[in-house]
């Protein structure tokens, strides 16, 4: 097992991810896929302050992630891959790259145009449709904020 | 009003003026922790209204939390206290501090830290932050008596 968690979470490296997931899953490396952060030294520094001592962190662009994704799957390290938006997830998944993978929806918070589906999950209509398209293409997507919480498949989010 | 009362009143007004110009505190934490800590400090030490303010990250995304913290700190010198050093609260505080002068950050806040803050807000900000970090560390201690020693004491008592 190389990627032990693939998560969409607006806050990226934060308490719930570090304490709830990274420590419990004995993660060796956190990979943040985000064009903006990958290009910003000070933002990388800020996020690194939240990385626990047992793990390290990498910040890569979507293009680099697409190029390296296959090698991540073969690593002996235990990886967490984080993106902060459905839009980034969608770009990463282009061409079926994530088909067969399981994606965890963590915190996506309230914003104009978004509807509440779970206490920690707000999605716009476009975001939900894009996630449904990915599921139809072969990606497994479910919401779960913490390892001990109930997993909610994307298909059951709509009332 | 006699001279003594008058002097005391003047002194009190001066004290209030100085205190109001002192560093303010903002606790940013998960769930209702900040509100609970603020209330605990109020009960133990008493508080003027603007000395310490609680803010929860609940329901706030990164942008929403940064916006709420920015609004709460205003323009005054401030120490932002956060619960975890690796959490979204600390991240928001650090991001704001990059462009905001007179901003101290203390992560891993506990009650001894907050009580010390209330009584030393007149210190220069860097000195205050160093002091608070030390107080926080000293404020944590622990004991774990071995079961055997308790048994021994019980028998000898």
C-alpha cells in the first residue's frame, strides 16, 4: 500500500488531518498537490510547520503529480495525498488517472453558491456534478471527516 | 470628594488608560475551547471586556477563518493564542502575522499562559511571547505513582 489516503480538504495540512489521519495511518509523507502553494516558498514554509516530526511533506503542481502518480503507487512509503478543491481533483483525474482510486472528501466549507450536505461538506452544484462524473468514470468517492466517522458514499449525498 | 479619593480615581483612570493601550489577546481554537478558556480566565482573574476574545474555527474554511481572525484582531498589538501548533487556527494566525506588525503567536495555549498574559500585557511583545511560552511549559507537570508504591503506603498507613 503506498497511498493510504487521498483526500480533498480545503485546509490541507491541519489538526484533523495530522492528528486524526496521519498519526493513525502511520504516514511517512504528505504530498500536497496545488499549483499555487507549489510556487510559493513562504506558503510551503507555513504548511511545513504543521507537519508532524514522523512525516515529511512535498508540494507539487498538478502537472508534476500527474507525471509522478504511477511512481507514488509503487512506493514503500505510506503516503497521504491532499488537494484543496474539487477543481484540482478534477484536473488531476483527467484522462482516467484516478480511476480505481478511492477519494476521501474531508472539509469543504460554506461559500457562496455551495449547499450543505454534511456538517463539514458544502458543495456547489457544479462541484457535485463533477464528483458524480468522476464516480461514473470509476473513481470511488466518499465523505468522512475522521477515521472513526461514518463513511458517506457520494451517491447518498443527494436528498 | 476628598483629596485621597480624588487621587485614587485619577490613578484608576490612568491605570485604565494604560491597560486599554496594552496588548490584547485572541484565542483561536477548535469547537468551544476558546470560549471555555476565556470564561475560566474571567472567573479566576477577572477580565476587562477587550482583553481576551475567543474565536472558534467551527464551520469556517481557511478563507473564512482568516477573515474572522483579521476582523477580531483589528489594529491593536495582539497575541493570538491557538490550541494546536499544526492546526488551521495556527495556520490562519501565521498567515495574518506575515503582513501584520505587532502580532505575537503562542500555540498550545493553556490556562497558566492565559492567566500570565492577563497580568503582563504591558511587556514588549517579543518579551511577552517568550515569557508566555515559558509559562506554558512550566504549567504542565505530571506524576504517575507506581501501583506497588501505593500498595506499600496503604499497608504501612
